C-alpha cells in the first residue's frame, strides 16, 4: 500500500467528512497531555487508519478545511519515536474493499513502514514487534461484533502480551453504545468476525472492551497485556455522537452506522445490503425478492470500496431505509421480511458466512422455521443478561 505523507489539508481516505466533531466530547487522541509522556524516549508503532486523528477545530464541511490532523503527523511533529504503522481491514486510507487483502507498503515521504494486519497475517509477528518499546492503538469502532477492528485490537493485545511490550489504547466514542443486543457468540464459531463470546452489539468503547479482554483472560494461553487505556473526556453513555470521518468505505454516514447492527446480517446472505450504491447499509435488495411485495429497485455498480458487490449490474428489489428511524436494537424485521418474500427456488443464506456473522447456527434455523423477530429476540435475553453482568465491571463512562 503505497502511501503519501499523512495529509492535514485533504481527505485521508477520499471519503468526505460526515459532520464536524461534536464540541464538548474530547477524544483520547486529543488528550496529548495524558499520553505523550508515555511515548517520550520510546520507539513505538501505531495501529491506525483514516479515523486516527486529533481534532483542531469545528469547521463545517464545505469550509475548505478539515478540522483535524492525523495522529501520525502529530506524533512525528512532536519529535516522538514513531517507527511504523500497522493497518487494519480496509487499509490505512480506508479504501480497500471489505474482506480484501491489504498489502504492506511504505510512506513515501516519511519512510515509515505501513504493515498490513489484513493480509498474510492479522496479528503482528514477533519480527515486526522487535525493537519496539510500545504499541499505540487508535481506531474508531462502531460497536458491532463482526466489525473487525475489535478482533484486530484483541490480536494486537495478544501479540504485545507475548512479546512483553506495553500497549496504550486511545479511546473513542461508540455510536452504538446505548444498547446491548443480538445473539451471543458461541465458542465453536469464533473467528475474525467474533473472537469472544459477546453479543452482536456489546455497548462498550474500545477502551472498555480492551480492559474486559485483558481481565477476563480472553487472550490466547491466558497471557495478559501491559495495558493502559486513555479515556475520553466529557463523554457519557448518553452522549449522542456523529462520527466526523466515515469509519470504512461502506459506512458513509450516521444512518448507515446506526442501521449496520441490523442490516449487517445480510452480509451472510445472498441479499445485497446497498453495496455498490450510495445507500450502503441504508438499503437492501436482490433479484430474487418478490416483485409484488418490494417496489423499491436499484442496480449495484462497481464503486470505490465495493468493486464487486453482490448482484453487480442486476436489478435488485428491496427497501430504501435511508429515511427510516434507526432502531436501538438488532432489528430482524427486514431480514425476516426478505426471507419471507423471496423466490423459494433461490438460495437465501450463505450458511457458513451467516453463521460467522450471527455467531450461532441457531439464528438461521429460527428464521427458516418461521419464528417471528419478536420470538427470536426473546431467546437472546438470558445470555444478554449474563453478559451485562460481566460487562459492568469494565465500564469507564456513566
């Protein structure tokens, strides 16, 4: 991944700002007084993408200025010993398609190596960590289990623990922090779309979740990271937060981020969830959905971040949810509706992929057996209550 210098005055990823950062909330990256001293006289790596920024103002989109500086530029500008960058899924710029391999590269102007954590391996190797005194982690999350940045967090923690290298996590708001919902991951289905037995929506920031991973013994072989979490300031669990920078190519705005917990399950089916359109995760459709039931139509195209979407070039029938009120829940009504009003001669589920997203084989069976969304939700409640008890020990924010 050939990268130019981390730009201050242009978009880092080619994605446009969704909004100005909220005045009042102070992300951990901005609290330089809380962590710069931890980095002084250290050789360290940064795990980052296009969301890893320090905000420096509140200019609105259209002003001609971006109200942030990339964290890597700030660290280098402060004379700190940043030696390399690790890039997660979608790459350092956030433009690589979901699931596609991210190549290694080098920053053209600073000479910093940019090492992929979504290519030949997803965990930093001992060789890559050799000579480092510390690893700094700063990536915006959206609070959904199969959004892979929490898996990257866990694997980086594990690698640091094994190498005896301290790790510092800079916390950011979770736009879906206000609820806990969905099926809980079953141990036998763990993978990169869910490495621990947590619900689909877990209601924690990255910093809170990192503490839970560490203290619950979820790292491989029971290792424990030397972990420091730098918390947000002026933030509560009831603080509304619109992400100023799209966290990945197919979550372009707040509507997509809020609908993702529900529509993300379509990724494990043959239904397109708006990829290849301007309504990514704000719509769904497929050629095999009922023409009499679904009047909304669209045709997926090859677009940046969705080079080969499902049903490329085919007319899809489904729903436009760009104006829908996002539910504070994992709402199965759209998934159940699509399954109900389908051509029964066409496959609906990608069974292996759906199980990885759901974290259980049971959800597909429940839908196929005709259970309603409300009946299915009721089966989640016991496991959700148990998780909330564990989660409560690691919450930083009221």
